[in-house]
C-alpha cells in the first residue's frame, strides 16, 4: 500500500510552500489546527488572520480584502464554509466574482466520529449553483497542492474541497490540475468509472476486482467539478456506453449529477451514481463508515456489475 | 467646509434618488433620503476618490451596507461625476447597469456589492485590514441601518474590527428608527447602539445625521480615533419630502406622478430656504 496522507494536510503544506511564490492572505475560523492552515500561519504569521467562530463574517472579510486586489483563502469545515456561509459566499464573493479561494476541509462522511452535524455531503451541490464558482476536489495530497496552485492562477472564486481521512497518494510530485479538465487514469472498454476526491483511489481498487472478473473499466479522475469536463464525459459515453460516478457526497446535486446532466444533453447512455444515498452521515471511524455508505471498493465493483446489465 | 454647498449637494442627491425611484416605480426612497447629508459630506468633503479613476488603488472606500438605499448612492456618484445623472432614470430598468442594489462589477464608483443585509460591515473590515497589511493610508467608511443591525453578522464584524484594531474604519449607523414592519423598537429593539459598540471595543459618537457641523465633528473624531469608530446618526427617514418623513410606508414604495412632483417641489423649496 502506498503512503497515506489526508488532502487537508496537502492543503496546509501547499499554502505554506506556495506562500513564497504567490502573494496571498489566509483566513480561518478557529479551525486552523484542523484545516491545516496552521501550517501556513507558522510560516507566514503576518499573512494569517483568525476570524474566530464566525464564518459569515469571515466570508465578508475575505470579500473586502479581495476587493483591494489581494488573493485570499478563507478556510473552515465544508459544513460551515459552504453550508453556514452559503448566502455570504453567493452574494458577496460569487456575485461580484471576487478572488476568494474557499478552502473547505472535513468534507463528506469520512469526518468520522463527529457524525452527521459535521459531515457535509451537500457542499458540491450548493457551490455548483453559484454562477462563476469553480469547484476543485483533489484525489490525494499531491493533487491537493496542484488544486491550490490552479486556484491561485485563476482569477475568481474557487471552492476547494478537502478531506480529513488519510488517503493513498496516487500521483507523483509535479502532477498538475487544469480547471475544467478531468484525466483518464487507465483505459477500458466496458464501462467508465468517473470518480472524484477520495473515491478515486477506491475506484482504482474496485478496478482490480473488476479486472479479475474480466471487466474492462476506464477510470477517470474528475478533480474539477465545475466547470465540468463535458468533452471528456461525452467521449466516455461514446467509448464505453455506460458511466458509473463515485463521490463522497449526496448523489443529489454532486459530481454524478453534473455528469448525468452532460450525458443526458449530449450522448444519452446509462449513468449510475454511487455516493451518499440522500441520507445524513453518522458517527464511527471513517474507515468503518466507508462500507456503511456503500463507498468501499467491493460495493463500487458490485454497483458496476449491476450497472453493466443496463447496457 | 461650505455648508451651503453641501446642503445644495445633499438636495441634489435627494432629487436624484427620488427621480430614480420614481422612474423605476420601484425602490427604497425613505432610507435613501435619510442618508443624503452623510453621503454629501463623505463624497464632497472627506473622501479621496476620483471619478476619472474609480479603481484608484489608494482611494478611500465606501460600503453601503444598507444596499437598498442605492438610489442615494447612485445619485451621489452621479453628482460626483462617476456616471451621467441622466442615467439615474434607468435605475432598476432591465437594460440598465444601475441595479436595484449596488453592483461593484458594473457600476463605476461602487466599492462593494451589497444589498443582502448584514454583510457590508464585514467587507468594510476586510478592506480596512487589507489597508493595514499593506500600510496604506486610505480609510474605509460604511453606512448600515439600525434595523440591519438585527443581523448577527454585524456584531461578528464589530468584534473583528476591534480585535484587529481597525481604526481606519468608521461606520455610520443610520438610526431612523423605522424598518419594514414598523418601528425598530417594536419589531426587535437594536438599541442602545453607543453602549453596544463601546462594549465591542469601539469609540462612538451620537450625532444628528442631518447637521453638517455634527457630521464634520464625528468624522474628525473618527480619523483621530485609536479604535474603529461608530457614528450613531439620528436621521429622519424620508427627510426632505414632506409626506415621506418618518413614515415606514415609504421604506420600499415608489411615488406616483403627483407625489413625485410634490416631493420635487418640497426639495426645491428646501433649497430656497437654505440659500436665503
């Protein structure tokens, strides 16, 4: 098994490393130790500002700073960044299209023990509805840094989604992310599995199970959920005639929905969405919760096998 | 300070705001008329802004947190030369850049998009903090409503401003005592503002928001303050238009033709009285 690092750790490290090359300010709402912006704070104490437990105000402060020409990262848990502060993000960051990067950690059910109140499975859906918002969801810690750099190079609001759980590192240093682009990890002909975030490494595991059973799956990583890579999705529909999406998010409104929208409007083929099945999360160890919500490799492989009957 | 000149400008702002709302047959005249004197003072006596360079880096910033009083801000910006006064008649029309609430992307001179209440002071804090970080000398001014202060985020921002020592920030709390559902004291009493802001670590001054001497004294005090500064400005909603004064019914409704003419006449007469 490869090394495991949480994408939130990749985020904190990326901020600290890229802080030399780029001029930006980082805000947090009393979660710097957990979101890992504390790593940046240690490296650049004069460019870090804690806003206390007041996420709405933090988003407004971020907007004000950005309006003066600076790039800002505003961090909290996904639940509070996208949930609590949705209206602030929509009206004072999204509408004026300000250069604010929202670093949202602890997304999805793998928050673990804290349970449903802190497990945000709705943030992608919320952020997707904001015009002009870019959504990035890295698969591993290396890609987390690539996403931070892509966000820095982009002029406008970006929502970055990170996880708490340590996940396998699948990319080599130097890997880059381009806004609006997904990437094919391996080719296949029977089905395409489009995965995002920690589901990418799980999809790769599922692929081993499928291979052993003679099923050829094309595996696609979709780190950029908005704008979604419509060309790549169309190509997948044409080449494999079946798509299974995998995400640690409600199946309503997430990456799977975005893929289905593209497929329905361009090249209709069956799309099966694997994700949190419109329920709340619950307490438990993150690793133990993954199979509870049907997000483990065996469950994904089974869903793919079922989906093949739709062809 | 030329008070006669400022009075005349404030009167033009009121006329512009009333004309905008009348032309749109939509908008918020009451609160717009109430803040005209403060805006006249800020834009024509105090702030370093250049209509030819609306994005000038070191300009003073203004945030209209109570964004629904955009007619007054637009009339002020037009009076200052940011865009033609004639455009006020396109306010809220479908092809106009003069949106119902301030839109910083498309309206020259608007420093922050506002309208959803309670967000503006946070943005003003961000601007002030950014100035501190970069050691800029610009100042940040904001106007928020007394009713708006029922939004909890206003107090998150108040905490933030004093925590980071943002003495380059000053806000006018526009206390007209009225909001959509009635008197603020009946709907949800936000008073007392001076004690609240002092408890949050600000310096404060209570003034008559229509008296230029008092506005002048408060602004000078704000600029000398070692803390963020709250100017509690007692104002009359609908100020200058006889039938609108102190009537919460005129919070968000537009005058009909006859009412508009009476209002404009009231404002013309007020100016004649002032100049006598």
